[in-house]
């Protein structure tokens, strides 16, 4: 098989780039280790920056997002038993769209189907070869058959555990990582959301978040120790703990119900540098991960795709490789800003098991400053709705 761009990973990043390139007439193939059903079963965050939403429209995949997605112009922060709202639109001129990542991925799949795009699922034993040369290629197995894909560029959008980052020599790759001493226990339920906008909660018992996927589908989280297991938490125990951490006015109107999905996610910050090695380019979780606080993960991946898309178009249409040469530096500059915001927000809102009173007072002061300063709110709103590409 021969193509111009071989994309490893059939999540939203890989599918988005595939769709954008196809619209410009650039042949590409997507290889995905899992089945489509598995990819579409994954529950992920769904707060989209305005820049990500614009990319969906450019990819001709934004119609349902614009019709069904919910525009949020603010967020709430709960603390000391009360609610404070930060008006994102007032302080940044922008907003976010709440639209489930599963639905977004479904839209991208349907677009690839309409255009007869090549997305190969259940691709096993994917291996990258000669990526530092002008003639890279990828091999994989499907149904017991070995296949070789000759290409000009390889895009590694196959997540943290994928093969792409591991294909960069260890003496070239630098990895920066921070592991947090807690996780998020998340519950998805078919219940009306407790709030029309997200509620981030700082409480002495630990962080909590009230989120949503639609007006009939709610997503809630509570901070838990890393030693906890899903089996330790019945639905009743979860709802009881969530109510303890919410202001009374919110807890009293919370509608509970049977969980349709329950999981515990550990929190990690991670960045790999560089994001390019020869003709291999990393994107999304293959290169960087943030805690879900502040919803930067999917949006950071979108900025990678934006830079890659424009760089590849310039290469194929104009023979201009400036964007490709600058990709790693440009992507990492924005990635580190997203890392900073996510790290800052996580530190401000979570309870650390070994924190001393001095650190707890600083957390409280940081939050009070944010809520009392228009300059701080402008900075928050700018980062939350999305820094420019």
C-alpha cells in the first residue's frame, strides 16, 4: 500500500487530520489498533475551545456539534459553601462548547465514511520503520496478513501507550512527568445536570466536579486516593460523598440515579520533547497529557493538528517546509502553556494528603485572588476558552 501520510491512531486527533487532509486532496491512511466500537465506547471530556470548534467546521464535521452542543459562557467555582461564577465571555470575548468526545468522534467517523476515507481497524503489531529517512514506512498485521504502508510522513496520534513515541531513540527523546497523589472517580448517569454550567469544587474533603454531556446525561467526579478501586464505591456512596462536597443549594437539587459508567482515572502531567523525529510527527496524548482539570487534553491535541495540517498543506501545495521544521517548537510552546494552566488549576482546587497549613493557606489565597481580580479572571478566561493557535 502507498499513501502520502500514514496516521497512527483512530481517535479524534487522527481522524480530524485525516479528514482535513482528504478535503485538500492529500491521500492518507489511518491505522487503529482497536475496533471502531471500542473507540466509540470510550468516555472522555467534552469541553471544546472555540479553536477546536472552528477546526470541526473546517473539516465539514461541525453541523451536529453546532446543533446539539451547548455553548457555555461561564463556569462556577464552589468553595466555603458558596458558588462564584466566572463569566468567560465577559472576560475573554469567547466561550466553550460542551459536546461529548464520543459524539465528536462519531461525527468524524461518519465524515470519513462519506468520503470513503481509509481507516483500518484492528491493526495489530504496528511498527514504524526508517522514520528518519525520506522514505519511511509502516508495517502492521490484520487478520493474520502482514501489510506494508509506504508513505512520506508518519503522524503518531496513538496515545500515551502507543508505538509512535517509543519509535524515537531514547538519546533523542526527553520526557517530563509529574504524577499526582490522587485520582478522579467519575460517574456517568442518565440524569438532568445539577447546573447549566460546570461547577468546580474546592472542599476540605477533596475536589469535585459537576459536568454534563447533554440535558439528560450528567458526568460527576470526586477526588479519591490512588489506593481506591471502583469496587469500593457503590452508587449510593458516590452520591453521598459528592453531596458532602457541594454547597447546600447545589446538593439539595442534585438528581441521583444509577451509574451507566464508573471509573477511576489517575492524574498525570506529561510532555515529550521533541514532537518531531525525521518524518515522524507526534500529536495529542502520544506527546503530552494533562490532568482533566480545565479540559486541556483534547484541546491541546487540536492545536497540534492545526499546526500539522497547515504545515503539510504548505509542503504539498507550495513546497514550503517552514511549518514542518517549526512544528515541534510551535506545538510545544502552546502545550507548555496548557500544562501550566492545568497544573495551576489542579493545585489550586485539590486537597493534597501531605500538605501543610502554609500550603493550604496559599491555595485559599490563590482562589480568593482569582475571584476578586478582573485581571486574574481575564487570564483564566483566556486560558479556559483557548489561547490562539
